[in-house]
C-alpha cells in the first residue's frame, strides 16, 4: 500500500474494511467483487478536486449519503479534521431531511455521494437542494462515476477516500499547515 503521507489514515481504514470483507467472503462463499477496487482508487487519484476543495473550503461542509457510504464520509470528516483542521458534518440522507436540512439556512456547502441502489432518493434530494438554491458537489456522477468498475456496492465508495485525502492536503497547505504532522494528536495511536 505504500507509505502513509498524511495523518488521516485512510490506508488503515481501507485495509480493515477489506479484511472484514474477505472474512465475510470466507464465511458466506459469496463473490464480493473487489478485483477492480484498485482501479477505482487510481481513477479518483486522477480526477480534478477543485470543485470539492471549493465546497469544503466554503463555510461548513455537510456530507450527505446513504447506506455503505456513510462510514466513508465519517472517515473523510476525520481526515479533514486531522490534516486540515477543518470541521464538517456527516448525515445519512433521511436523517438530513428530518431536521438537519434546516441548517441550510446558514449557507453551508453540501457534498453528496450517489449511492448504488438508491438512485431515486439521491436524485430527489439533489433536486430539492437545487430548487432551494444550493448547488451540491456530487461524487458518483460523470468523471467520478465508479459503477462501470463493477465493484460490490458495499465497498464501492472506498475509492472516494482518495478525493478527501487530496482535498485535506490542499486545504492544509493553503492554511500553511504540515499535512503529515499533527499538533495535538500525532501520537494518538499509541495512547488508544
């Protein structure tokens, strides 16, 4: 996997998820389609991140998605806090609609992940946000689409972590922070 360059340890997170996935595969015997996951990461490392960088730099970023992608946004949130000292919020789609959507009155930016299997909910929320005057940044459409790689939906969002690693590093550098060095928690793994 190569050396970890930044504090936000997405490599450990990804390897843990994949180890659990292979354990499930051994127990159930199901084909979990992980073969093209590396291609997904390679694709995400090449896409332009300016749209996401702007969305995250501007006000309070709010991440909204469904199902298996929620933990991916939680890891993105941790990466942004550790690397760029940037606070963000994460919501599951239904939870966001039931009350949390009211924080949109404070003009935050919203980033969505199009989750495989619930396209109707995704399009509904995306359209509602646009009608309310917000332009969410979206992962899972156009150049960030990963469906063609035929990765199992339960792990299909993992490659998006590469986008947030890149954004966190850019934000840290913009704020004159060293993205590979923590201020208070550089030794946190030894304590936990």
